[in-house]
C-alpha cells in the first residue's frame, strides 16, 4: 500500500519542504549529474544564453539525439501528472495489440470511469479498431478509451501493475501509479524526469509517434453512422484557444487536473535536431502558460543545443525497452511474460553509449516521419472533493 500523496511530497529527499527557490548555475568545468539538485540547473558557456525564466514548478529540456539534459528545474520533484501519465499507459499497452484488431466496446469496458473525466465519446456495442481507441487516448485524452484498452489488457488493476513495472524498468523511480488514466488519485505522482523518460521511450515506436502527432481523426476512422471528428487538445500542436502552433512540433501529450494544474510533454524537430521538453504546473496563472512556457524552453533549447553543456544524461534505452522491440513480441502467446522479462534500463555509461546512440538515431527517424505525416494504491471510488480531469 502506497503512502498518501501529502506525506510523500513532504518527507522525501525531493519533497516540497526541501525545495529552495533560486537558480543554481554550475561553475565552468563543474561536470557531472546535477539533476538531483534543487532550482534551475544550467552549465554556463560562452555564446550560450541562460534558459528563460518560467513559472513552472518543474521542467526539463533534453536533446533526444545525444541524451543530454540541457537545462532543468527540480526534475525529481513529485507532482501529480494528470493526463501526461497516459504516455506511460501507452508505452505499457500499445505493443500488445495490433492496430487493426477490432474490439466491440461493452458496458463492462466503461465501468468505473470517474465523474468529470475526459471522454473520447466511445459508444457501447460499437466495434472499433484498436487504432481508434488510441486516437481517443492521444487526441481526446479519453478515459473511456483508456478503460477499454485496460480491459483488453486484463483489467484496471493489472494495467496499473503493468504500468508500475514499466516505470521501474525504464528507471522512472519517482512515479507511483494509482489511476491508469492520470485522474487525480491519492498516492499518485510522477516527475518531469520520469515523464521525459516515458516520452523518450514512446517516441522510439512508429505507432506512438504517429498517434502523438495526429491533429485530427475520425472516430471510428472508417466512418459510418456513428462516426464523428475529434481534434487533439494539445494547443501547441493544433493551434487553438489563442495559442499559435509551434513550428516543428511533433506533439506527445498534454494534461490538466485541478490538483496537477497544466502539464505537458512536447517534442519538436528543427534542422535535424529533436528536443523533448516537459513542463509541470506553471504558476503564472495564465490559461495558456504551459504552452507558452514550453514554447520558450523549446526556442531556448534549439538556440542553445549546439554549444550547451549537459547537466545530466537520460538513461540508456536497453534493446528490450524500445517499443519497437516490444512490438515484435506483441503477437506471441507469451507476449505479456516476454514484456515483463525485458531488460532493466541502465544509466548511460561507456559500455552502453553506443547502444543508446543507435536507439536515438532510430527514434529520430521515426519522429521525422511522424512530423512529415502530420504537416500503488488500487483505484477506488473518487473521494469526496477529488478534482475532475479536464481535456486540456
């Protein structure tokens, strides 16, 4: 049984009470991993601007090709993730089913959805391709789509366990899963660091990259009397609610709940370079703050990346941790067992760096194609006063 969210936030090594405001610039030559430190982490160099002053409680800018973290703030601070946790859900469940598989949604599939959850609009007794369900997850942040896929995966509780195991295997030590769809639930939290890991792992898979970058879709995609259009709620991807679309944005996943505030994992590609930015809970009060602060960090990252020094490195993705590898075992009868036996991700070192570079190169290829194509507390009844999940 996991501890409640409040104590976990207060008494851990990166708890709220431990955080100290301010920017901590590394001295020249101060090498090593600075991601465990509080405040903004940045290695000053001639010709490299300082990162922008943003209001988010936690954020991280990563160069996907090298695995270098270019700048960061309180990346291990445990915070509610909202629907960005659906990236972990996708990393866990996406490889298990063919996108052409057809599933007829039942009343049992949709049982237990919390009041106020985002919905894709699935209808009972209507057959959908698995790809339709993933459009519902990525575009509409639909809890009905998550519940249906979780039911196909063996149930809600099993899926939560599977997600927790995937987080452990990827080296995401800050994440505790209590609700597979990211709905505010006591004891559930993640971090900017872990969410970046989930985005990194997901973008090595062509299906994940395609869904994460899709702006609009028909549900079901083959039409019919029950079909209707859905649009991605990521304003930085589609351009809506006063937000200009970001040039080169691949997408990934946005989220919002009352307790989490706005959260966003965003990948963008320009001039052959792919950046991954994670932003959690801006404090400025602006309705589009998460998108504009992400825009500022992406702009800074593209300007700084050619000369910026790393403040840390992402873990190496072992071959068994790449979704493309998991996809190859997805249709074997022993697929769930094979998934759980995948190797544990290790920290980058000299012996694994070559493997990471190959993985990153493959991921960049997948991302480029996607960009061109688009232009542990079991979940219980919602406690009184719990926050509602909103679509964007």
